[in-house]
C-alpha cells in the first residue's frame, strides 16, 4: 500500500498506516522528495505511530528521508515511534542522531513551527 | 507444519514483512509479551532481508523451542546463496557488502538470546537464533 501524503499549510504530512515493505518505504522517500518541490513545503512530518517494526532498513530510509528533505529545503520531524520500537532500535544499535523526533503529530507540528528556519537542523 | 511452527518462503520484500508478522504471532503463542515481541519481530526482519538481498531466496522456519526448563522460540533462516566468506567480519557492526548499514546480523544477535551462524561460500548460509522466555 502507498502512504498518503497530505498538505497542511507549508507542511507535508505522511502517515504510515501499516507495515511497509522496503519497496514501499523507498517509494515514500522518493514521493516526499518530489512533493517538497511540488507543494513548496518547508516542513515534513512522518508519522510512524502505526509501525510495529523499524529495523535497520526502515531506520536507514527514515534517515534518508530527513536528509534528502533537508537538501530540498525542508525540515522533517519523525513522530510517534512506539516505546517497544524505540527499545528494539536501541538494541539494534540504531540511533537517530541529527534527526528531530516528537512524541506525536501535535508535538511534531509545534516543533516545526517553533524553530526558526535558519536554526533548524543545528 | 505443526501448530506452533511456521515455514515461510522468503523471496521478495513483502515476504520480509510477512515473516516478521508470523514470527510475532508465534512468539505471542509461545508466551512472549510487550517489547520482547518487537525484538523478535525485528530480528526476524533482519535475517529475512539478508536472505532476499544476498541470496535472492531462502526460507525461515519459526517454531516453539524447549531446552531443559527453558521455553521460547527458535528461528532458522537458511539459503543456498553465495555464503559469507568471513563470518567474523560480517558479525561486526558497520560491516556491509550490500546496501545496508551493516547492523543486520550483529543487530539480530543482540536482539535475541542465542545466535548461531553457519556459512560456506558457494553452498549457503544458515542462521539459527533463540529467544527464551524470562523465568
């Protein structure tokens, strides 16, 4: 299944609603990279609250999304990483250094709106 | 297969998702709860992907395990792929010949309790891993 990407103001919101295959995750990465240009977005939220496993490929693709978006002029916040998923990621040895995260969509949007553009990603 | 066991053919990325979902179900059946279910599903995801990426295809057998007083779950992933020439190197964090972070195998080992790997170049690779229920 593909991930719906919604636009709210200058923010693109991608809600991952079920387990994604590697191919679908890569597709999301590419669509967000395109979407930032098409919708002139300056912020991206990726909601992974429905995701039950973030393994090495999943985490790497999330990282790619964040850094590709940054090169395209948009900041990304990954929201909704579940407690068990966070625990497994740490055990795997995956950190999300340099990547903004927030508890949920509301906190993620607040973070995007609170940080002055020039200072994001520092 | 018997109740409490599953054989999953792994050929493409959708099978990786299928394998970890089936693994989670069996782990729950074995009595695992909470974050252990996620650890097991994540470890299965890593070795299933390794099969797809490096061998093209293979299979996973997930079953309930018992060893003396301990009970738990056993996962065997096998393929007839190119094999791993240097297992010690492959088990190091950050080492990868593919498109990964190199955390797959060492990561899966950390997520599980016991981990064995047998590989012969040109013959294939078999990974067996166990997670035991907390006593």
